[in-house]
C-alpha cells in the first residue's frame, strides 16, 4: 500500500516569512495529492490539491509542487500570517482512497 | 459549513462495551470514510464505502465494524475487541469513489474510556 512521509513535524516561522512542508510517497500509481489544514479542535479542510498530470498549482499565497520522478510534493505558503497557524496534512492516493502523512504543526510568530 | 454531521461530539465507553458513532451526510456523496486520529500519527483509515451496501477495510479495521444501508449514513461501531479505542474519530465523504475527489470531513467524535 501507499506510504506517505511528511517533514518537518513542527515548523515555526516569523510572520511574513515563507513556510515549506515536504512529503514523499511510495506508490507510483498515486495520482491525486491533496493538502488539508486542521485548526485546533476543528475538522480538516482542503486547502489545495494537485493531480499527477500537473507539476505545480498556485492559489493566492499557497502553492503546491509535484515531482513524480522523485515521488515528492511540497506545500509552499508565502507571506505567512498568524491565522496560518495550524496542523497541515499531505495525502497521496489513487482509485478509492488516499493515505495521509503524519502532519506538520505550523506556528506563525507575530 | 454543514454537510456532514457526526454525533455525539464526546463519547465514553466502559470496558467490554460496544459503542456506535453516527455519521450522516446530505451532500449526496457516494463515498464515505472513517478515520482515526491520534496525536502525532495523522489520520489513519478504518473503513470506507463506495456505494450503498458495500464497504472495504482500511489500514486499521481490526476491532471496528460499519454498515452502509443508506447513502447518507455510515455508522461506525467500536467493539470490545478494540483494546485502545481512545482517539478522535473523523468521518468524511467524497462525491465519487474515484481517486481525485476532495474529501469533506465532519467535526469528529472524541471517544474516551471510563
């Protein structure tokens, strides 16, 4: 089955700086890579996703890149704000289901 | 936002007792999922269902059971065989069972042992 590794487990950045979270996956058949944000005590919410036929996708301050050859994908958050503080999960999957990474706790320091 | 309702929000289980967690969705989604979330371990898939009257085991199905008698409902039973049930349980749904459809999550149920 799919195995997803996510790094780092915690990340602290100053407000306005960029944050990068990296994930690797094992199953070359995976074709869908979503990222979820979970604020304390709340449900995970999709923030951006990318499919295997696309190398990069951007949505305002958030971007995701995918390297299929190396089997890794990354989340980039620019101009971080305190409200970006949360746990971020990557996931990788194909038909039927996705496997989640273990999460990155991002703290944005004002 | 609504769409997926999980109940109860908090649940306590006694030793040897089975408990059932409710998950209802009004999004007309075909696929539904149950995840377990433990600190530092992310979300792990327990069971998932692509269509009514059909479901598959996920990565950690032992000690759990599900049913899918209606499209909008996917209850999870934590049986007495699950020796470490204390966790946060999340239900999710997606429009189709095919990979590539975003999952929408409920607010979760926190289960504890008395």
